[in-house]
C-alpha cells in the first residue's frame, strides 16, 4: 500500500452491501468470500476504497445498523477469517477497506441491553438512557417520521422508557457513561488491529442528550469524538474517520476540528438534492448556492460526495417548499417517498436517460470532494419501490443474464431480483456492459481513469466560471500550475459558451478533440445534457 497520510483525498469510494453483492456458497445471501472474488472487477472499474455496510451479527431489522455483537461477523456473510482474507486480498491490490462504525445505538437484542432491562442494578443499565417519563428531551426531532411517533419507548420488563433516535429496536447508548466510551474504543481497536483502513461513523450528531436542546451537535459529543481521533492519532495514524452528519455545512465544519483532532472526512449531504434540483430545472442556482455557502475546511480534510446511497435520498437539508417540489418531480407515487426523502435509485430518478446519468456522474467526479459510487449505479440498476423500508435500493447485484443475474445459484435469494422490462438483469448487467464499447460502465470507468490522472480534481481549488447562462454549471479546478475547466449543460437545450484563451490551448480530457480558435476565443456548442472536461495548456507546452 502507498504510504500517503492524505490518501483519502484521492480515492474513489465504492459503497457495497455485502449481502447484495455476490453469493459464493449458494445460500441466497451475498458474503465476504463473494465480495473477495469480485475485487478484480472493482479494481478494473477504478475503485480505490471499499465502504462496507454493517457486517456484524444482527437481527437485521435495520439492515445491520442494529448491532447485536460488535466483535464478530453475521453468519450470513461469513467469519472473521473470511473478513481477514478479504482485507488481505484488497490490500494486495492496493485497495483499502473501511467499515461502518455504529456509535449511536445497539440492537435491543444486544447482550448489554438485555442485561440492562432485566436488572436495574446491572452495570449495563447505565449503558443506555432511561426515564420514568417520555417528556424529556422534547425538543429533539423525530428522524424516522414514518415509523415512530416518539424517541421514547416503554419497556415493560425494565419498567421505564428508553431513548432512541431511530427505530424502537435500536436503543441509544449512554455516552455520558465513561464505561460506554471505553467500550467503543475497544471496538475500534479490535477492527483496526484486524487491518481495516478506517470507519464511516454512523449518526454522529446524536451521541449525547441535553435537556433544553435539540440533542444534536452538542459540545459533549464533539469532546468524545476528539477522544476517538486522539486514540487513532496515537495508535493508528494512517487510518481515517468519515463522519455521517446529515447537517448544514456550517454545522458539519466543527466535526473536522482543526484538521487533526476530529474527523478526516465528512459527507456533504446538502449537495445531493441540489444536483437533482439543478438538472430538473436546467439551472445551476441551487447547486451554486450550497457550494457558495460551504465554509472552507482545513487543508488536511476532505468532503465526500455521492449521488445515491443505501438510504433514501434525504430531503432534510432543503426548505419545505423545495421538498414538496422534489417529491412532485422525482417521487410522484406515494410508495416512492420515505420519511423526508425518496427511496429510489439513480437511474430511475433520472428517467433512465443516459445523458442525465452521465451528466450527474460528471459532476460527482469533478466537484470538490472524494466521490462515492453506490454499488450497481455504475451499470444503471433499477429499484423496487414495493419492497419495505429502503430495501428497494438494496437488491442483488446484476452480474449477467443467467439465473438470479449470476448473483446466486440458490433458487431463492434474500430479496427478489429486478426483473422488469427496463431495469431487469437480462437488459442491465455487468457482463454485457463490460463487453459493450460505450456502455455506461465503460463511460464511468473512463471518467474515473481521467480523474486519477489529474490531481486538481481531488486536491485542487474550486471557482465558478461565468458562462453567461445559469443553464451551464461551469467551474475551474486549480492545483499549482494545473488548470481544469468543467462545463455541464444542465438543460434540454443547446447552449453556446465562449471562452477567451489567449496564448493557451484546451485539451478535451474525455473526447481528445481540440476546439478551434477564432481570434483568441474558443466557442463551444454544448448539446442537451452534454459535459466537457478540459485541460488548459499553454501553447508553448505543445512544442515539447
């Protein structure tokens, strides 16, 4: 592995649901050995770092985010030896692996909670947050509005209410208890000693509660997160922490600390809905607004950006009016909506329009931050809105046209395959696209390859380009003497763009055609939803 302490700035992440990826033993569930057998596929695509959704023992009421044992592997996915083998195989290919670290809560089936509810004098009673009333912390919002009516649930056996920010089956841990803080550090050490390269830390704003607050982003929460980072700095300095904080950029900023004392990376959630707003309206204003209102972060930190993931397309970070408009445009059927979001995959959201899918990927790979691909989006997989919760975007990976899309040789699988006329695996699968020049998979692979050859994409400055029209999202990425110009036509109309390029030339990084000069001006006609990645080169450089 390359020894670069800032490696996370340059990588392309791939979010993979192990259960959904590949079944190696024929039981209908994807597993770690199956994922390991597909590492060469991911390497060829250009993936540098895998982000694994939870693989711990769990009743799977929340797809593994309800953990029953922090120190083992769910038997459907394999064993700890299988996990070690996966890590070794990934590292041999210069690929890194991060896993989900679920700090905020456990499953109600975890032995800690079972002991806590049975005995008021148990040391584990103080591992959770209890109350005789359900009126405490009344200013905290309810996150899963479609599923729970309160953040408190009465436990008959315990004789008290327990606190939970998500499902009732996920009681929150009590981080005011030093014993809980120490337990989590032990969990972190266990997985880092196995060789994981870092953690995506789940739901970090909600660790600590205080009366009279909304129980989010509290100073006490940051104090504990700094303790985790200090532990990593001292013992595992090359590993990373990625914060899942679905907050406004100015609220996420403190999670970066001074650049060395809290998180290395943070998701930029508000960018995602505004990408969809911009392409539907043919207007970059919403995207420009959020990026202009994103404060600078320390030099050692990095944003993570994504188009879709395993959850609903969250609309928490938009206005109520914008949320209603997005629902109307992208989720006209009630089954497409969940909580304050949309449970759809990328291709269906974009009407399976190849031009729009490529355009959003163009912005994913060129805007500031490290990009994350959600498994299956590289081939344009569809969804199943009739499955419950977020399961409609967590269906089996479509590898080929054989039985069960080549995912499993078992007659039944953990979830039904997508098998409709548009997104079914007979039409949409990896094997066909890898063999077809110009397929979506080939295009995404090409974008990733170009991105890796231009460090300005991962570490460069960002500035908007005046294109004399809001229909084009044009911007410049600068790093040292390297200058890249990105043009994205967000509209369904041809857009004409002129650039003054005195003494300079433009190289088209994706198409390799060089625009012609006319009196120091270069004129582009961008077709509907067309994008261009251009490298500025002084004319004298062309002589060598």
